[in-house]
């Protein structure tokens, strides 16, 4: 268990040389653990970085006071390391795993994890080969001559497994979790994977498609790329080409709401982001209509602009990107929806969507492996080629599920969705 404490001390005399300035302090830490069948933690590492920047928010000038990074292998549970820097601000960094500021990831002993989970995997027709977890933590503080004015954090827990199925095919899976334990997360992954590796093919027509959280995230990631000026796709794309009539053509399902700095997304918290900017919930899409852009290429007076910044670690440059997206979810779980439908198809990924997307028309082609359910019972899979466009797909949504998942680096929390296949 890794916790980071970021304490910022103010030296007012030295700050006189920086009128109207603020200091932003950030700390990044990553831990990795791999559990083996011999009952030991095979590898435990800590990558730590710190940065201390002083800047003037009025004229956007500034300088880096400190950048520091360290790598430590075999980080023991009671180790404590401190860095002190004699600058205008003194950051004290203490990294320890003996406290519980963040929720504990484990309810089982580390030594028993691999063997216990291997037995459960076999019950699902899976042979577990590798098991690991990693945790990324960052803390931010913003201060001026009056004291600390802002704080924030990002916490990312991830479970990773490697396995072979009944055909001896080697596969790897990862899943972000926050309101669960590592143990429970891996067991849920086994249940999902055991259905996925069933290779019975059937030929049946279905009218409704349940888009899994992972597949929804692929669509939302792509949509947000077109709403971001710094994205390579944004310069000559559908959104920028039609900025004068965007209100007429950007008509998604009224069930869709996309919020930046969402209160539902618990990966990040506090009142500032990773670059010291004040955070507040803002709608990017509300009731299917575009309300906010990620950056500033819009000339439509009815659409606001935002430029959220984020960096994964201290050595990276900040990126203009959505950092804390949440979407409104529904009332029924995925299981309740599937059980109620006579037949429904489930898609877990839009294979080939990113490679085939046309930035001007937003059209794409995807090879989709659909899992078919009949009143909740899995009956086989079917492979189809899906040709549509992003806006048409998102306008065909008829229900939002209650289930949500964190995807990618945790910046996006999305629900599963049901769409009408006849409309796409």
C-alpha cells in the first residue's frame, strides 16, 4: 500500500522576488507488484517524481524550481524517504506503505493470492499464468503568499492478468478499479473472460446491441479527440468544418451527458487539476447537444471552450485533454437488461474503428464480434462488419445502463449503452 504526503511550506521573505506569483507542487508515485505461484511478491518497485514550479497566472510566465525522480526496487513496507529542497517553498515528501490514507486494495494475504485465484480461474476454464497489480498516485498543491489555496489528487489502481484458454491461446487483460478490492476485481474478470472465449458461432438476426463499457469508451475517446484543438485529428475534421452549423447537426441521443471534472469520477479529486487549474464540473455534451469544447478553435458564440491539462508523470509535458470525464448512467444493470431481452447482442470492442475513421465525415468501419444472449442465456457469437458514423451511432442510443467502468488511464468513466441496430 503506497501513500504520498505533499507538504508545502512558505518562505515569505524569498517570495518577495516573485510578486503576484503562485507555486505549484506535484508528486508522482507508481508501484508494481507481481504475485507468483511460490507465494511471494516477485517484484515490487517504486518510481517517484517531484516537481516544483513558480509562475505568474496574470502573464503566464514561470520557471521550474525543482524536478526530481528516483527509482527504487524492492521497496519495503516500512520504508520512509524524505526529500528537502531549500527554495522559496520547501516540499517535504514522505512515501510510506504503513498508513492507510487510500483504501486498501487487498482483503487476502499477498502470499496466497496467486494460488487462490489460480484455482478459481480453473473453474472458469482458464489457466492463470501471471498476476500483478499496479497503483499510480499523484498529489498536487497550489500556494501563494497567503498559504495553500488549492489541492488535488489522482489515484489509479489496476489489476493485470495473463492466461491461456482451452485452446492454449495466450491473452492479457487489465482492468481499473476503485470501489472494489484487487481480489474481487480479478474474479469478476474471470467471469467476463470465460464467456468471451466461448467460440460457438451462430447465425441469428438481432435488432438491439448492448455496447460494453470498454466499447463505449472507444467511441467517447474518439469523439473527444475531435473536440480538442491539440489533437492531430482536429484541424480538418467534421466538427471544425461545420462549426457554424454545429447546433443543427450535432444531435446525439438526449440520454447522453458527458461532464468534465465530473463528481462521479473518483479517480481524481480536489479543487485543482494536475497543472494547478481550478476544476469545476462542466458539460461537454448535455442531453445530446454540444455545450463545451476541450480547447479553443470554436467561433460559435453559443459554445464555450475549456482546456484541461494533465501529465502522467513529472517527466512528461502537460497535455490538453479531458482528465476527469463522467457520463450519466441509468437505472438498470447490464444483467437486468440482458435478462429482459428476447435476443440482444453484446459488443466488447469496435475492432478497426480508429484505423478506418474518416475525420471529415466521422464514418468508420468495424469488424465486430457479437455475443448473443436469449433472455439472459448466452447462446453463441456472430461476426459482422459494422459501417456507420460516430454521430449516427450515438444518436441511436435507447438506454443507458447502470454499470460503469474506468477505462484507459482512468480519465473516463463510462456506462454501458443499448442502441437500435436498425438505426445505424
